[in-house]
C-alpha cells in the first residue's frame, strides 16, 4: 500500500486499508483484521500530513502462565512526511528542541509506504507485558503446575517475581 506524493491533493483524501500484504503474518498470529484507514493531504511542496488508524486481533500467550490470550491491537497515528535530506537535518534539530505531538517521517522518495506505517503502529501498540488476567498466578517455578488451576506445596524460590511479592503481601 503506497501513496505517491503526485497522487495527493491539498484537500484530505481517505484511503481505506484494502491490502494486508504488509501484515507480519510470520511474527503475529492474526485472528481478526487488520482494519484501518488513512487520510492524507499535501501540506507543502514536499510535505504531507498522514493521519490514520489501524486495528487487529492477534493470538498471544500470557507471560506468566503461557495460556493463549486474544489481544486487540489498535493505534491512531499522525505523521508529517517530508522529502529530502535537508529537511531531515532541520527537522532533527526541531524535534530535539521541543516536544512534538506527531511523528515526523523523512522520505528519500516521494512515496509514503502505508503498509510500513500500519505495521510499525501495530508493533508499538503491543503491550510490554501480556497477561491472561492481571491476577494471573503463573506457573509454579518448581513443579511447573499452572497455579491458577491447582495449588501446589512447593517452596517458591524466586522471591523477585511479581507473584512472589504479591504472595508475601497476602501472607502478611
Ligand atoms: Zn496467565
Ligand atoms: Zn509447585
């Protein structure tokens, strides 16, 4: 899914997500989607504003107990796309000086790769920790039993784990 600068207009145009060839099927286990759309408009001779949203559902696994978890990913994004090296240098200084509420994207060619934007945004929306439940008790570090299903009698060894800390609090 690529947008050519020469196809863009000054008025905002909507581009629905019709092709999902960009989706990283080998890395993310897709069960629903992706869906999305992008609105784009020229904001200068070598500058365009791209606003979009993308969502999908993937299968992942709980970081604590390894149970399969359905994960809804969704992202809204705004990019200012700029062509050329000169803008790149200037833009870098600008972004160092002030906080931006949008991302700047510097292009070598007057082509915006929407697939790449969608992919990046989905990756960014993956939570750093995936849990089947906030209270998931995980697997026993000693016998490997799923502690959500059965309680075991093992002495827990890893006192650093979030679960161990929680349990200490509870036992108090
Ligand atoms: Zn879990
Ligand atoms: Zn155990």
